[in-house]
């Protein structure tokens, strides 16, 4: 279904949703934007040139979340899992595709994660495509795009004075019942903008045989080379929309067992009680990070575990660029696998 | 793992039935736990398979992954033998009969017993990693299941005789004609009647035949590292050599990411892997 | 601006003559705003060496990541030289294994201030002492360097490397120490509620990524206090208690050691201000003990020293 939304009607529309939903949208915080709840007087800014600093995965997997509460008698009970229905507005296609990737882990049948599931089921994602894709993003290289629809219930395309609203799922339908259908020229304009944005993006690195090159060179000096100036902080993993690793910790004073975002780039991540660490230095940890995204995700769900949002490129404190690392990986030797 | 409608992160409430030291130096302690709720007990044994593990929870300290050390026929309890190592295992050691505790489990894949039916089993254990092999032995050795398997050979090595676990059963198995048992310690001791030497060397000495045989090895990483090639030398194919792996674990259900070996999670796709499967995974242990 | 060719010539010589095994400096990044730290171990690699105001890391943080015995040359500005001195005093490196290529500093440019002015898409940057010229799809912008400096650099008192083996470029005038002092006094003038509100507001953005810690040359503990389990010193996650505990304790661990380089703030992905804590503590060290970290390699930091006539009796008896 294709509808048309005049830009000046947007603030009122968002406020009208608040009758039934919490509405999260990017808002100014210090020098960047951050998904925060819409209040009565929030200025609606959707002209931020790119995505938020912290990815909206934080709305599904909070930075810190209670899993279990301890009772006074040494027992345990499930943490509360009350979630208000919410709309995540102006989520970018890279971030929405990432949430869908994370679904494959959290909603996996054997041990479906109840905390993630509740939030996902109660969320409608209204995406805003990128008509001026950022320089550091590389979504098209990894199978996405500035107007990709994966993970979205609705996709908005900025066509000047208005948005083309493409309703993709049932969940998105009744947010826009007051809108008129879009005419053919609006639809055509939108499709042209979408195609131009896609074509404008450059190929950041080749993905052909990249998986084989990374996995067949486990002991290569390549890993020392790409990790040399890595500080070992968690910026890339925490700002990454597809990273989901978490630590579980008992907070005794609050009598809770919580999960916190964790990073495979930290030394303690795989440190064992005996003192042995399978990944003792930044070399092994960088290898794990790159291999997880560009080898193991593919083994598990046949998709690259990176959606090209560009945050790691922009905010790495030492300027490490994953695109350059992968271009370098393309120079590694490999053998084409003959296995079926 | 059944969690009866509860969150998979919430431990099943249990109590300590029995607690006793296994080793003379008190570094190894066995806890036998009973279920507070009958429904949990029933659900547990519906899916339980030797080789699986549980996450034992001490509220306020955390959780520790431990191999299940009993066979289902032994009764409505779950046994674990714990080596005192870090903050959680120290807290577990402090528990006594009547104390509350939580478990999450059974977790992991366990030994592929269906595939092993009709085969001879060579069970090789070292140190405290023997606990799941003990569960396996107790299971296959039981009269209800014995005929499903061929010859049983057990090889169990510990640093000293005092560190040997489950001494009562081990002593009985020495007398049991149906079981070929080889016990080893690292250095000679007075009155020691069995092998002296490291497990990989004892494996070579015993030289079990690979014909229609599956070998399963559980031990400290250094022992496993040298035992697997010894079995390959003896003619065992990688598809017929199995081991159980360990890594730092938190969620135990394949969600938190940390126990991965390549695309596999040790908690969910393992902890039991064949050597053939391991050869296809990165050396990230 | 320092002459890059002179830096390169010296770096090449050090490697060719075997004076050092590695030269730690910067190289061009893959995006215009982000040069990267680089480790050059052969003379022909030196062609990649760059040096500009966008080189935002304190290279001294890499000293404790290289083997202690390794002979290292490092390009150091004022704050980096002071960090190196502080590390030498704490026996993390011997001066004998170090060759310092000193470059008087015109201040580090905060790349996020460039983005604030011209937008996210930057195609190229050129800079000199006074002007920074930025090329964007929307045109070319010429910005005053002074307004783009990182806050710590705007109030820097010691831009000159004071113990370099060679100095490349003209010495700069010492900065005005009252600038840093004024910042501290302004903060001190706030009421305790206002100070706590400010602290809370900054700390609540924290995501516990520890970029500040890793960027800091003085945070080299193998096990940081936040990773300690028995006992756990502060909450581990992004909770108010945890975030506040992290910031306060890290600042206190820096007392008498921090050289006001600001690398922590520049590394932070959430634009958190944290130097106000360390500046206050540095200010106190100066006032109470007349001590400033890293000015030389002899003066022992007051909090890392015990003498027999120590006023605190419990320490000695």
C-alpha cells in the first residue's frame, strides 16, 4: 500500500500515535541523535543526515536488563517483562535489517528469549530511507541498501515536501489510516530517488570468496596487521547494530541477575577461571570479531552479519576502518571449496 | 531444556540432598540436588542425556557450568562434582545438605547414544572432567541398556590416587568382568596396583582396537590435545572419536555469544563434538 | 606546522641505523578525519607517516602495549611527552629504550567540531597554524583552527615536548595555566547540587565501552578495577550507580598521574565530558603538593611515594 504524507502533517501524526503507543524517534542529544520517547513538546527532526549514535538495537536489547530476581529465601523469579506497545520511527534500513538478523538468534525456537520477543512483538518499525547515503555507510556492499525493506513494517521515502509511505506489513497499516493514497507520480519519484541513492553508493570491498579467505587464513600475519593499533575498547561492538553479546552478572545489592552489553574485544570476555584465555590478545579478538561478522554469521543463517551502518568506521577512536581491513583480506590466498 | 513456561534465564529451584568431598585434598566436592517441584523433575529427565551439563546458580555469586554426573536410573536427583576454582565454585563448595540452589538445564547436546548403539565404547577420562563420562558409564553399564552396546573399556587417569572421583564405583568396576578398566596416576605411589603415566601414553599402551568402536575423551585441554592424536594413530577415524569441550559460559542457551567455536556454540551445538566436527572448526580454544 | 619531511628523515634514520626497532607515529586513515596510529618497523614504511592536528590519540598509550625491552621511537607532542615521563616514573618503560621525536603542538583538532560546522560528509581536510580548510559536497569551508581545538588543547599549558631527543619545529610559547585553573574554579563555584547534576548528566550517557580507559596512557592495569570479581567494586552495567562509580573511581586512580591530554574525551563515542574531574584533581595536586604529572622523570608522584617522615603515621608503622 502506498500513501502520501505531507511533511507538515508529520508532527501531529506522531502525537496522535501516542494514544496507543510510546513513540521513539531520533532526537538531539549533545552533538548527536539518539532514539528517545516523543514528548508533548518534542521537536520532530528527521533531517539528521544519517543514523543515531547508539543503534536502535538498544530498544530491544537494553544496555542493562534484569533477567531474574532473587527472593529472600534464596529462590528465583522471572524479571518483569511488561512492555508498552511502541513505534520506532525513522529507523534506518541498516538498523532495521540488523534487528531482523538479531531475531535469528533471540527468537530461535529452542530457547526463544522472552524479553526480546515481547519487545519485538509490541514494536512497529517505521523506517526512513537514506536519500543522501552517508560516506561511511556501506549497506549496498553487504546485501542491504539505503531503502532496503528488511525488518520494516513501513518505509518512508523523502520526496521533497512529503513522504511516500510504503506500508509493508499489517502492523503498519493502522498507523496511517488518515492518509490518502499516493498518486503514480509520487510513487515514480520515490522509486527514482531510491534507485539513485542505491546507485550512488560505492562498493566498499568485494565480498566474493571473502568468507573463504578469512576462514582459511586463521594463523596469518594478516590478523596482526589489522589489529596493531586497536585499543581493545568496546566502541565498535557497542555501536554495532548486529552485535548482541551480553554478560550476565549478579548485582547483589539489588538482588538481581542482570545482563549487560559485553564485547568480544574485551580481555575478560573469554577469560576462564583457570586463568587460560583462548583469545589472549587483540590479535585473536579482532580475528573473532571479523570472523563472526563475515564467516560465522554466514555459516549460521547464510547472511553477512554486518549491515554496513558505518558507525564503527566513524567512531573508532584510532580510526580503524573495517572496509579497509576487508579489502586487505581480499588479498589473502584461498582455495575454492569443493565440498557440496 | 524444559523450563515449564518460565524464562530460560530463571534457575529451577533445588535443594542440596547430599554434599561430600570426592578428593582427599578437598578440591573436588560432589553435590546431589533434589527438585523442589515435581514438574521440574519430570521435565528434566524427559530430555536428559549423559554428556549434558547444567548451569548451577548461587544467588548473588553467579552461575557455573558443570557436567551432569549421574544416570537417570539412579533416582530423582542430579549429581555434580565441582572443582573449587573461582568465585562461584567456591560458593558451591560451601553448600551443605538442606541449602537452596538453582540449576538451569539439562543443557547441551550430550553424547549421541543412538549412533553408538551396537558399538564398542572406549571411555577415556582425565581429572575432574570425568564426571560426564561417569554418567555415561553408569548409564551404559546398567542392565537395562547394557545390551545396546558392545565391549566397554574405561580408562581414567588422575594426577594422584587421592584425586580419583567416585572411588566406590571405580573399585567395584575393577572387580567387574564386564568392564575392562584401566586406571592411571601421573607419578608412582606406594601400593598402587594400576598404570603410572599420562593418559595419552596409557592409551597407546592399552591400544584399544578401533574396529566397530567409538572413543570418547574428556579431560583437561592438555590431555585431550595429546590423546586425540594417539587415538588417530591407533586407527580410530575422526568420526568415531568424541570429546566434550569447555569455554567460559554465561547464558548456556546460545544467546550471549561468548562460548562460540566458529559458528558453533559449545553450550548448544556441543559440548560434545566429534573430532571430524572439530577439524572443521577454528582452533579457538 | 612541523616539517613532515624532517620527521620522516629522522624516523628513517633511526630505523636504518638500528637505533630503534619500531617508530610509533601516525599514518593516513581511510577517511579524511581519522589518521591512525602506526607502527613502522622498516625505513620504506616511513613514507606513510603523517602528522597533523587530526592525529587525536595520545601515542604513549601504546608504550605499555609493546614489550618493555623493545627499542621504541615515538613522535611526541607536549602531553605525550609528559605521559611518557609519567610512565617512566612508574617503571613501565626505561628511558634507555626510548627515542622521543619531539614536535611542539599547535593543538589537536576535535573532528566532531568540524562535523558540527560543516556536516558529516567531509571529503578532505587541510590545516595550518591558523586555518582549517574542509572540502565537502556542499563546498569548501575555511574555519579558524582556534574554534576547532579540542577543549583540553585550548587550555593546554605545556605544548612543548620537554625531554625529547630531538625537537622538530619551533618551540611554542607556554600556555596560560590560568585557563585550566579557571575551568576548575568555575566548576567549584557551582553549588554541590549543581555539580552533582552536571556529573549525573555526563555520566548517564556512558555505555561502559572503556574507550576512555584504553585511550589513556596511564590506564595500563592488566586487571582494571571494573573487571575484578571478588569483591565487585562497582556495578558492571550502564546503570546510574555503575556509570557514576566508573567515572569517579577512574578519575581518582588518575590523581597525580593524569597529564591533561584529553585523549579520554576524544575517544568517547558519547561525547562525555570527563576532564573536569581529572582537572580538579590535578589542580588539587598542584595546590596541595605542588605537583604536576610528567614534567620530569625524577619527581615522584605524591600518592605513589612513601618516605620515612611521612605525615601519615599508619603508612610507615
